[in-house]
């Protein structure tokens, strides 16, 4: 029995800083796993390694039993893993709809030659993709903002849009980097219910999150990371009530 | 977006209006010369030469009562700009004669001149290709090949059989180098080194040093700018070989500089009477140098031709001007010259620079 | 009419170049100042094939030249995948100067600084393009096809993709797209446009020399795109038409002849500054 | 002998180029502006000094006054052009094109006022010769080496020993942070460009003293200097200076093995290859 996502013995150094050391864990399909830990624990580094933006010095990642080592980011997306960024990285000069469309894979007309030689086919294919993208936007509750430029969207809406963009890729394992940080109470509820819905639709989520309330409400499992190493793994209740971890978490943050 | 389209349309409309002829009493000629960029120095002198001759004629009441107007276009010494300017002048201003300079642009315009029967008058460029570029292209000075033949023969006969070439990395310079390679060998000498310099660059030291290293008896030079600096650097480096060149050498500031003592060069004969040169200087604040004289002379040739066309009661066109010019054939302007072909033959001197003066070494008769 | 026609022909050739530059600089964000070099290679190649001892006709020459320029443009934009921003600008400057050196000094291949005279006019299946009027038709055809292609790809997913790349390559990769392939495609297309423009230019002027393909020409192209407007079709068309008209229009300003030329260039520089200060999106473009 | 003399003239060219490079590097590393108009300042300095010498002002005073004028002109460009663009959040491309515009304006004002002719400085001592063994250099060339080395030393001292120098380096390494800590990047930028303009005035006067003035002669040195700056590592004053000397010497010595017309092409070819394999430069700053 192979694990859904298996992270095995990751090691990575940035100059003298050891960002990851012998970091290993697994994730089960269909669950929401939260990745917590003090600042600098290596959470985003893990994301970068899993999604192929960073080559680890050592260790390997396997998804559904297939090794992801050495794959480029776009290949990993095609394998079924997509991510968001803490600083969003939306295309601010494009509309919300276009942002989602960029995420849709395998479109005809992404090669200029095809677009020039078969314009009608491209246009028809475009129309279908547009429908798909609209559905995705509806799904996250942004259908009415589809034509607006991203820079005119509120921060909460932008966060939702990042989720829409990863959904559009068709990936089944979504890596979300702090989807709830900096949001108002209303936006927070919207995003949490969205995450629950995604889980019900069969997606698996790995979420970096700081807000313990959010972690308690959505997480099935929690991974506690400290100094690039997995300190503990368990249910949210267990992790949050562990005084030693709390000491690290809050002590480390100060 | 819409406003910008309207703006663009207005722009083009203005462009067309700009070209409409003003009044019918004046006869228009054109000039397409580099007035900006690195070629501007010579281009401006050429423009002044033409303008000076035309202004003189106009002041005397014009040619048979007709005032002459010369419309100058800046081609930045570039072929594509020249084509645009050529079409602008011929279409919108209906000029029949256009003064040009610089080999590249002139060669680019030559096929158009043939097709449209517009007389191109070149009094400055000397690339060999110009001689046969178009029946409607008139060169009032020989191509550089002729001069180079003369100086090569002189050098070898004076016992200077090993030569280095310093050439400018441009159309004129490279044509000159090729001519030296051929003529000097034909005369019985050998080329031991050749070095290029960039147009407009004034640091010739590395090239001079390398040529000196080949121990030539003489250095043959084809550069159109920075001669004075070259002379001074030659002097500073204490080089001993003779330096020789063509008419390009006849820059008064070079001749005046003691560093250039001993420089030998061919000189197309052209001389401005002192009062003419003084008038020129008073008007433009610049000496009437070689190119100004050349274009002054060329403009006079055209004015004489125009006078004949008008006297024959013909309409002024490129064709009538061309035919009249070859009917007259021999002109006595600043210099007597003769058109046996499109390229005038001009008497030539070999001069040597000495104590700030250009001294005659040998006269070469018209062949 | 020939004046207006030759203005239109040259402007249309520059429209193709504007599209090429816009694809690279405006759209893909590859700040290249060596487009004139690619343009020049296209021109020299077409001239070479049409003047060879065993000459090719116009269309095959153009096709080969365009194909070579596709390859070349991919090659010269490769450094942009490795070095970024201003470093690439300087690398690109280097490529441009290198190309000028080759055009000027490789006398056997390019005629050197003397240039190549006597390039024959094109012959389209027995229809000789000799008059400027016919040239307008030919160039309008090519420029029209270029504009159509540009419009088609920009409204297709490719257009969206390259815009996204310009903003954030990492995010595009995270969305599962191959950034490298898209950039190479943009470079290839830009190369094809520049090569085609070069061929038209060479046959229209019947004479080419290195001065048409130097650094100034590259900068003129950039300026056209900037003044016209980046990333739009309208911008790529307006820019060339306007900037080629500008020197002609400025002759209207009455200035003493001795300083006229410098004064014109000066006004030109001032216009650039004013545009950048007050309308950096150009006349009909998007924010740079 | 030939090699020695070529080496010496290469050193002279390289030292002058080095000052252009360190001044450009100061501007670029700090402001991230690709300040092409710097070439205009270079040219302007030479012409101003020439005018004063023509009116009988002693050379040294003319040089100093020209430096002051260049300083003012540089500060003006920063203050009136770049700062405005910065406020409008202009992109790199926009600033670069505006800078090209400024260069065109400066060059053509000069061309309109002074004509495009090559002008010579009317000083008689400049071409007097000195012999160092088999190597012959004129006074101007020797002066160029001495002044350039002094300028390099002064810049190093300034950057590492003075408060303003440290502030400039702080802003260069992180303008955001420097902004937060109230170093006021925009003010620092004005100082930087002013100082760089004064520096570039030195070769701007000394090179034409030897080789003559031309209105469009600033671009090539600037481009070569830029290449030296990048190859040397942006932000490294020593890197920029050393690489400038290196490039000029290699360009000169390359004549020993190949025709001169290829030396520029080969320089850029090597640079392009270099950029592909070592894009951060030899002396990457840290």
C-alpha cells in the first residue's frame, strides 16, 4: 500500500541555513492536512520542493506511488498537484476570468501556429474553456467579478481567485499557502466553507495555516514542523493542546 | 484610442500638405545629404556649397529671370531615408535635379533616378560603383580608384615599395583599400599590413602601431574623419614612414598642423578665388573647404546647364538637363572639367605638406 | 504618388517589425534591442538567394529567410532565459553590435560597408513587382497577413499566456504551463516577422547596407512600439506610420539650415521624454 | 615593443573607461536606472571645458567648473525626469526610453551649438611626449592614468568611509528597507547621480583633450563601460574598474592576432558568451 503523497527524508540548505532536515511525512487522500509551525520552520520550502520549484539536496517526493523527483513545475501540475502562493501571484493586469483560464490545461491555441492556422477551431475551443472557467468562478463565488481586472478585486476575492486558478488546473491535490491569512471574518467564513466543499468533492488539501481557529475547524490532520523537521503529527486537538508544541510555536514566533 | 486614430490621420494629412508646391515662378532643385549623425559634418559643408552658389545666382536675378530654390532633405546617410526623400522631392516638388553625396545612399537612389529620369549630381562620394550606377548619375569628381592609381604609381617610383594601409571601416574606406590592394600591386609594390579604424573614432594609435610593426616605407590612408588626430598621433608615436592619401587629406587644419609635415597626397584641382572664399566664410562662419568648393562647383555646372535648357526654350526636366549637360561637356567653374562619361575627369596634383603649407610635388595632366 | 506609396511601403515593413518587437518586448517581456539584427539577416539572406548564381525566386527566398530568422531569433533570445532584466538588455546590445560588426566586415557575404546593390525586384508567379504601386499591394498583403496573425494569436489562449508570463513567470509555471515553450514560440514568431520584413526591405530598396540594421534602427523600433503603444495591434501599426512621418513633418518647422538637423533630432528626443512622462502607454497601447 | 606600446595605450583607454564604468555603476547599482543620458553628461563636460579654455580660462579651472556644471545637469535629470517617472510608477523600459530621449536632447543641443565638427583643445602642453623605456605617452595620456586612478581611489574611500557613501550603499542593497529607515532613497538618488556626473566629467574632458571632441562620441564608451560593469559584477566598484582596463587592454592587444575591424565584434561576442555562463559577473557584489 503506497501513500497518497509520500515525502521522504528531505534535506535542503540555503547557504548556511538548513531549511529542511530529514523531513518525512505522508498525506492521505481526501483529507485536509494543515501544515503548521513557527516562522522559518520550512513550510513554504516544503511546498516549493513538492511542486518542483526547488530541488532538495536530498530526499524524495512520491505522489500516488510515482516519484516526482526532477520533474519541472508544469509536469507536476499535470501529475495532479497544484499550489497557491502566500503572496498570491495573480496576474493583476488580467481579468479574473483570464486568470482562471491560464490555469486550464491542454487548450488548443496555446501554440501560435495552431491559433493562426485554425482560427475557427481555436475560437470554438475558447468558448468551451470560457464556460468551464465561469463554472469554476461560480464555484468559488466570484462569477459576478469575472470581467473585472484582478487589481480591482478585494483581497478576500483575490484569495478566492487563487483557489479558482488551482482548481482550473484539474489537480486533485491542492497545496494552499496561507489561504486564510489577512482576511476579514466574512471572507474567512467564505474560504473555509469553500475548502470543506472541495474536500467533499474529492480533493485532497495540504494547507499552510497560522490561525489556530482555522486549523481546528478545517483540519483532519496536522503536521507540526520545526526547524525543517517534522516534530509531530496528529489531530488538531492533540497538536494544539500539546504544551511543548505551543511553547515552540509561540516562543519561536516571538 | 479613437482620438489617436484621428490624430494619426491628421498627421498623414499634414504630411501631404507639407509637400505641396508653393509658387510657380521658382525652379526647384533638391539636395539629399546627411545633415544629422556622424555624416553631418561633410553633409552640411556640401549643403552650404550648393546653397552658396544658388544664392549668388539668385542675387544676380536668377537664371534667365527664374529664381532657384534648393530643397534639402536629411537622409542621415541612410539608404532607406534617401529613397523616401527622393520620392518626396520628385513626387511632391517635381524636382529634376538632386544633389547627393555619400556612396551608399547614392547607389540606393541610382536605380530610381534611371527609372524616373531625374538627374542625380554627386560631387563628394568616390566609391567605384558610382561610375556605372546609372546614366542619370553625374559624378563631378573621379572615383577614388583614379586617385589611388596615381598615388600608388608615385609611391613605387619614389622607391617606397612596401606599404601599409590604414582605412576607415566604411563604404569609402573599404573601396579605397581594395583599390590600393590592386593599384599598388600593379605598380610593382607590395602591401605588408592593413588596419581598419571605425568611422568617427579618433584613437588611431593601435592601428598605427600595428602598421609600424610591419615596417612599411609608406602608409596609404583612406579615412574621411579624424585626419588631424591621426596626424598628431603619428607624430607623437614618432613614426618614420611616409604617409600618403587622396584628396581627403586636403583639410586645411591638417595642412596647417606641423604634425602633418611630409604627408603626401593627390589633390583634385579645385580652387576658390580668395574673395569668394571670404564671402563664404563671412556667410557661414566656416572655411570654404573641399566639399563646399566641390558642391559649389557642381551647383554652378547645373546652373550653366539650366541656362542652356532655358535658352533652348525647353522645359526643365531630368532628361533635358542630362542632355544639355553632355552637349556642353566642358565646364570652366572653379576647375576645368570634362564629362566624357558620367564621371568627370579632373586634373590632379600630387602635393606634400610642409611647414603648414601644401606644396606642389608633381602635376598630373588630364588624360 | 510615389512618395506617398514609398512612405506606405516602408511604414508597412516597419509595421511587421513593430509587431515583431511588440511580441518580444511588449508581450513576452523579453527586452530585446537586437531586432534590427534579425531584420538585417532576413534582408541579406533574401538578397543572397535572389542574387545567387543560380537564383531562387522571391517566395522561396522569403520562406528560407523567414525560417532562418526564426532559428536565429530563438538563438538570440536564449540568453533571456538565463539572465534577466537589464542584464539581458546589455547582452542584447552586445548581440546587435556583434551583428553590425559582421554585416560591416564580412565583405564576401554582405558586401561589407559598401552594401549590396542590384537586388532584383520580386516576381510573384509571373507578376513582376517593379513599380512602387505594386509594392504597396505586396507589402499591404504581407503586413495585413502579419496583423491578422498577430490578432489571431493575441485573442487565442497563447495571447493570454504570454501576457501572464510577462507578469509572473513563476505563477504561470505553477498553473501548469510551459513558460520556456511559450517564450520560444513568441521569439520564433517575432523572428519570422522580422525576417519577412527584411526580405521586403531588401527587394524594395534594391540596395542594402549595414547602416539600415544598426543599433539606431533597433532603438527606432523600440521607440515605434512605445510611441504607438505596447501590446496592441493598433499600437504596432500607428507607431511606425507616425515615426516615419515625423522627420518629414519636422521639416515644416522653420529653423536656420545650419542647426536645422540637430534641432530636429532634439525635438525628437523631447517628444520621447514627453511621451514617457505623460503617456507611457503610447497612443493606443497598454501600460508598459 | 609593439605589445608594450599597445598595452600602454590600452591602459590609458581602459583607465578613462574605468571612470565611466564606476560612475555608471554607482548610478545603476543604487537607482536601478539604466542611465543612458550619462553619455550625454560625458560629452557635455568636454564641450563646456573646451569653451572655457577657448575663452582663456586655465585648463584646471575649466575642468573644475565643467565638473560642477555636470553635477548640476545630472541632478537636474534625476530631479526633473527620473523622480517624476518614479512617482508615476514607470517601468524600466519607460525610464530607459526617457533616458534615451534625454541623451538625444543633450547631444543635439551640443551639435547645434558647436557643429558636429571634431574640435581640438587649444592647449599646447597636451601632446608633449614622455618616454618610459620603449613606451611613448603624451602628457594627456599620463594625466588620464593618474587622474583615473585617483578618481577610483576617491570613489572607494567615499563609498566605504563617508556617511553619504554608506547611505548610498545601504540604499543600493535594499531601497525598500532604506525607505522604511528614513534614508529617503529619492534624495540619495540625486546625490548619487550628481556625484557620478562629476566623476564622468573627468574622462569626458581628458579623453577629448587627447583625441578631440565630437557631439555623438559618448555612446560607445558608455556601452563598453556598461559591459565592464556587468562583467565585473554590478555594485562592485573595483570590478567595474578592473574589467574596463581589462577590456581596453585586450581590445588593443587583440590587434596582435587579428584585424582591428573585428576587435569590437569579438569583444561583444565574448561578452555574450560570458553572460550565458556567468551572468552574475566576476566580482559579484555582496
